[in-house]
C-alpha cells in the first residue's frame, strides 16, 4: 500500500478489510503489526488496535524497542501469524534493526510458509529490491529485502518530492524498473507475480515505471475499487466515535504493556 489503511482517521478501511480477506483457512486470522519503521510509536500501535480489535481477527504487535520489557520469541510469534502488517516510517532504519534481530531471515521463512506479508509506506517498499527512502532527509534510493523483483515508491501523490526522485533513480539505473503507488492504493503479489491492483476509492492509480532509452516511462495501472465496510456509512468517522475508539485501544495497550 502506498499509504492509508489504519494509519488514517477516515472510516474507509477497505484496504484493511481486503488484507484480512487474504488470510488462508477458516479461523479468524492472526494479524501482527511490526511498527519498527516508526520507532514503535505508541500512536501507530494504538491506531492499529483501534482499527482491528473490533474486526474478526486476532491482532497483536511486536515492539522491538521494548523487548527488554516484554521478551518474546520473534520467530515463533511471527511464524504463528496469518498476516504480518508492517507500519510506515524509515525503511532504512527498520531494515537495519530487523537485520540485527535476524528478522530479514525470519520474514523470508514466513513468506515461504504462506504468511501474508503486507504494509504501508516503508512497510510496502521493504519487500522489493529497493525503494525511495526519506530516512536521511532528501528522498534517495535505498535497498530493500529483495523478496519481490523490481522497485517501489510509495506516497506517489501525497509527497511530491518522491515521484521525481523515483523517476530519476529508475532512469539512471540506481533502481530497477518498478511501481509508483499512490496513497490508498495496494498491489497484490502472489509469489513474485503482480496479481491485482486495488484502491479504496475512485480516481486513484498505481504506475508501472520502466527505463526506456535513458528516461523513465510511466504506464498507468487502473485499480479495482474495493467496497468499504458495510456497517459504517461513507465519509469520515464522527470525531467523538473516532476518539472513543482510540481511547479504548490505548487503555487496552496500557493494560497489556
């Protein structure tokens, strides 16, 4: 996902529902948030639980910065999940921390075992050979895990400086050909093959970006529009309800931490 999902305050969580629908098997899916890229920010954790605690799933999160307080076997917990959901932030910093904990190896093991791997922003780019990071200030090319071939640039419409940086990187060969993804748009890969492009509303796009004779060429990928949650009306969640959800999620997190 280029951005969006539980990280927004909108009632339109079609992408989150779509993610849950990808889980195999008849049981309620176990879904774990890895908020490493955002420094395990409490706000991201609270928003994740506010979005998923009332859905038909079993949500959890792993805070690598707090393992001293809550020791857990990372490999055991992640391999027991149906979905691993990686949050946004700095891809550069996240991958360095993951490597220190051998999570790059664990993630590949989970992927090969059939665990659904997903994420937004840094949590989207990390699965590719590379992407555009702003972890050091100005946008620049940076390597990913390389599970998926090619590159990925997120926030393609929301952060105007990313798009030209991505086009320059593909044109120069600093990044391989890949995808530019707007906020609220997602790419579904089955194995290493792009199977579907989806979006939470009309008017959004992803782009295939290739290098042609020293320049980057964009080709629009029109997404399938997802239906929103049936039990919520269109438009933003009323402020008081949104605040109540966040407060309840925060209390649950405080009780567990």
